[in-house]
C-alpha cells in the first residue's frame, strides 16, 4: 500500500458510485492525497484502522447516507473515534436532505453532497476543497514512525520508551486513557490491558514486546552479518563507541555488541559539562548518538539488544557468545562493558521501580515530573547533574545524601549550581528507608542517619544514583579481574615482574590487554581506570592501536 500521503476516503455500497467518486477524487487530488474507497461501512472502518496503525492521516471522509449494515451516519460516528480531525461529508439523495441536515448537529457533519454530483468541478470539488482547507487549518500532524501506547506508571511501558529513546528511534507516546491512545488500541483490536502496545512504521502491532523483539521490529540489527571479524567490541558506551570509530575508520572489520542501547552511562547523562570541545556542555544522548552515527558511517556494524554472556579463546580466535546461544568470532575482543548501577536496598523500592522509582533515566522521565516533588539519591556528579536537570521540570527537587556534605564527592561547579538553584534542597545525613505507593510511588520514608528519626514525605519520583559495579561476571575464570570485578590489564597483571599464569607469549601484556592475549579492556570496566567520558573514549581509541600491534605480530 502506498504510504505517507494523507487519505481521502469514500464509501458507498453501490460499487458503480463508489468507483465513480474515487475516480473523480483521484483526478483532482491524486497527486497530494491517497484515495481510498470502500463498499461498506465495515470495510471502510477496517481501512481506517489500517491507516491509523501505519500512522498516516485522513483528511476527508465521504460516506453514502443509505448503506445496509452500518449507515453513513453510524460509520462517520465510529470513524470520528479513529480520526477526530478528519472532515466529514455525507452523500445523500434529495429525499434524505432533512436527515443529513439533522446529522450536522449529531455528528458534527461538515457538509452534505447531493447525488448526482456531476459535473464534479461545480458540485464535488468546491466542497472537497473546502473540507481539505478546514482539515489543514486544524493542524493535523502525521504520527511519528513508531507509536507506543501504555500506562504512565507502568514499568514495562517505561522500559519500552526508554529503550527506543536511547536507541534514537523517534516515537510518539500515547497513554492508554487518552482518546488518541484508545483509538490506536481500538484500531489494533485491543483493549487497554494490552499495553505497552508498539505500532511499527509498517503498521505491525507488538504487545508487551521484549527488547530483542522490539529492536528487530523497529529495524535495529541484533545479529552479526558475518561470522568472523578483526575485532568484536563488547559494550556500546563511550569506550566501545570510541573503539568502534577508530577501528572501522582504520579499516578493521568491526562489530560492536550492545545489550541495551548504545550510549552507556554517558547516554543517560542529562548534561556533560567537562567533555573537551563543548564549552556549553552537551547532553549525553546527543554526544553518544553522534558517536554511533560516526561509527556506522565508517562501516562498523552495531548490534543492540544483544547481550554477551561468554568469551572463549579458541586457538587464535576469540569467540564471543550471545545470550540467545549465537556466537561470533574475531582475532581480537575489546571489553567495554562499563558499570551498572547499584540498586537501592530499601522496602518498597524494587516493587516501585519503573513506577516512580528510576535508575539513571532522568531524561526520559523529566517531562512527567512537571509540578511534582522529586527526590534524587546520591552524592556524586551523576546525582548532582540529574538534580539540576530535573529542577527545570519539577516543582521541587530534593537531593538525599548519606554524607554530611556534597563537597567531597561532587565537582565544585555542580555544588555551586545546586546551591544557586532555588528549587533544589539538599538533605545531608539522610538515607531512604522505604518507598511507599500503590500503582506508583506516593511517599518516601527518609531516615536521619544521626538521630535515627524517620520522616514520611510525599514524593512522586525517586531517581537513584548510588554508585555502580562492573558488568563482568560473565568473564569469571576467563580473564583476570580484581576483587571488585574490574578487568585487570597491562602492567597491573605483572606480579613481581612475572606475567600472569597461563600467559603464552614472550612479551608482557600490552597496556590495555587482559590476561588473555588479544583481549583488551577499555573504560569504566577496566581496573584503575578514570571514570570519565573522555578517558573512556581515549581508552577505546588506544585499545584499537594495541589491536593493530597485536594483529601485526600474529
Ligand atoms: C548520570 C551520569 C552522569 C555522568 N556524567 C559525567 C560527566 O559529566 N562527565 C564525565 O566525564 N563522566 C560522566 N559520567 C561517567 C561516564 O558516563 C562514564 O565514565 C562513561 O560512560 C564510561 O564509559 P564506558 O563505555 O566505559 O562504560 P558505560 O558507559 O557504562 O557503557 C558500557 C556499555 O556496555 C553495555 N554492556 C554491559 N555489559 C554488556 C554485555 N554483557 N553485553 C553487551 N553489552 C554490555 C552496557 O549496556 C553499556 O551500554 C556520568 C555517569 C552517569 C551515570
């Protein structure tokens, strides 16, 4: 079906009349509009549902008044639920004009047209011209390619939106209790329990999809195109993206595997102020989206929603296994899996996660915080940035910190910004003792760590930024990790000048090389790394230099 143009739909149970109206409409409007014709009200509604799911618009509906089954009036009434902005006209015989006039009040009819409408230039086109003009004046806009219907407070709805946003898939968000959301559910033949509903650009409907299914259906690659590469990069944060840009631009066959969405922690940062070359700061999503496009332009393959669960040295190949059982081999591997947030251990928090309690997703949820009381837990830069960012949306933001001040854990510029922002309060010496709510977060219990006194406060949102651990459990027994799980590399692998056990080569490990030759680590996942965007990007670039050195010596 031709997509994109707005639709003029005509329905008449007399096939001859239906064809003739469509022919006349096509003659004059065919260049700018798609003409859709139907021979019954039901068939027309079916066509409208399909148009709705594809995200296209309907400008004008022309319906015959007397039709068996669904009458013209009944059809227009139901069509209004799907396309409230479409302009509506009835085709009537002379004898029916009184009924048509009455309908003007009942279904807010714009016009009625008397049959026959010959010559169209005099009787049909002036009316349709006016209807189109009215429709245009109404400012109807096409839907974004992908549409999501869900509940505001549903954890799964949040997950779906967050995944799409972080992968730069533009989408339109509709709640299931607003008319547009209901119309889309109805078009898909579903009710409001079938959420989150995702409608793809092709008009396919996915009910409560997994991220793997979602990625595949909105056109994000999830499996490698070939079975062997020069380098496999695991993790799509700044370190992985940095490595991908340099590897691909230097001619290496490169695949980057990301379990969620590219961008990593940096992609969740509302504003990065200290990255070189951005004196006014840059949103993490913007920075990492550019990096992803840059890597793709150089020819790096980028897989999303593909988690890596195993690594094996098979002869000179390094084999990476995926959660779905698939695998891919390469000469080298760059581990850039970063860290993930610690969870907040307090009663009620786990149950309300995604329903008012969020880990690091301040940007996606910010608009929903308008005029709400918002709490942010954590004393480091990430918490400070989130508080400043959220203060532009929320009525009041309270930063909850265990320590007795921010100065030791947060950059000076952020401490100053927080102090200068009127609607941010800081509660030091405080911990979250419990989260309370039904369908969504309603209150928090805050405990004063000095006195033990617990206070209950109203809270609609809680954003948690309380440190992180490396995502490296799957490397257990394969490469050496330190006590906290960070991958040990280069000189740190040497004990008393001795190389790590099992190291097979007559040279020391390169600076970012792990205890298995050809396996490198970059960014936050590496032991003793500096936890910054710039250093992660730098290590990604450096890892690729070492990959070249490794390949040359092979
Ligand atoms: C909210 C926030 C604000 C910050 N602000 C700043 C700032 O202003 N300035 C600054 O310099 N730094 C900032 N940081 C720190 C900075 O973002 C990190 O140091 C940087 O992102 C580390 O990059 P990375 O690529 O090593 O790891 P990450 O960014 O953690 O990326 C790792 C990626 O690997 C993926 N991954 C993990 N395991 C697997 C697996 N098994 N399979 C596939 N993929 C996997 C993850 O999903 C993730 O996308 C901030 C951090 C946060 C959380």
